[in-house]
């Protein structure tokens, strides 16, 4: 019996050791925050939308590319990818006008009622008084309504092109604006639909806790909101 017990113990120890090795080998590698913009001309990158928008979802006649490859909208209606995404890096250029308030929307599980069912990375003309005087988590680079960028007015003034890189990996989202990491978002910390981790109040229309949102979702761009246009180009994505 003693020999059997010893043999059983040795087998159990070996099994646990083997399990530990297997678990460690399948654990996802740690996420390294980006330090700047990627080379979006490399392998694995593709356009977010086809040049004729045949793979995009939007109300007819609202969104279009001009001859120079600039994408814009004539109304406050979002444009959506045809397929949902899990982990990815999205790289794009955007240009504001006077008073622009737009955004890049990720993890959208419901494109019809996207505002409480997604994460919005804010785009805004931070030099316009109405946005300069707004809460910092409403300004450019913010996780809208939840977490401000670490620095304001990194966005350029209207009519100048800006570059955004948004990396979504698991519960983490990294926002690089004009080669600066301006926001690091850990969705798991946003467990309340009423109060943010820093104690600030969540806007009432954001009625779901971000920590509970699905991580697989559609990617969208907000249109001509509050009467001010927004312009995009060089929209590229790479899945992780």
C-alpha cells in the first residue's frame, strides 16, 4: 500500500507539473503599450473599408470617399464595418473643422443602439470653446465620458491632419495620437454605469458598465455631429 501511495503521489506531482507547463505555454503574452505609430504598410494590414464602401454599413447617401481618398459624412450617422473584430490595431488619419465632435467606436455589439453598447474614443476640436470648456473626458483622445487623455490639445487645430492608432487587446485599449500615447484604458476597472474609477459621474446615456461590454464588436466612425464635419483617410486595420 505504501508503494502504491508513493507511486500515486509521484504521478500526481508529475501531472501537476505538466499542467503548469502547458498552462504557462498557452498564456497570452503580456501586452506592451505602443510607443508610437506602427508601420501600417507592412504585412497583415488591410483597408478598413473598400474604396467604394461596398463592405460598409451606413444610411444611403451619407458617407463617401472623394477623389483624394478622404472619407466624410453629410449627417450625424455612423459608418460601420461589415464584420465584427476581436483584438486589432486600427490606424488612421483624421482632420477636424471648427467645433468638430466625432469619434472612433470600437466593441460595438449593437450598431443600431451603439452609444451604450460600445466604447468611443473621442475626436474633438479641443480649441473650440464649447469643447475646451467641457469635461476633459469629452475631449480628444478620451474614452468618452469615462477617462480623459493624459494630455489635452495634442490634437492639431482644425484643417490639419492628425494620426490616431487605437490598439484593442483583451480588456486593454491604447490610444496614440500624433505619436504620443495619450490614453491607456483598462475596461475591467470601469465596473459602474454611474461612476468612473476616478469618482467622476458617467453621462446618463452611457447606461452600461464598460467592464461588462462584449469585447467582440463592430468598428465605426461617428458622422457630422453637432453640425461640424469630420474627415478621415488612410484607414487601415491589422488583426492580432
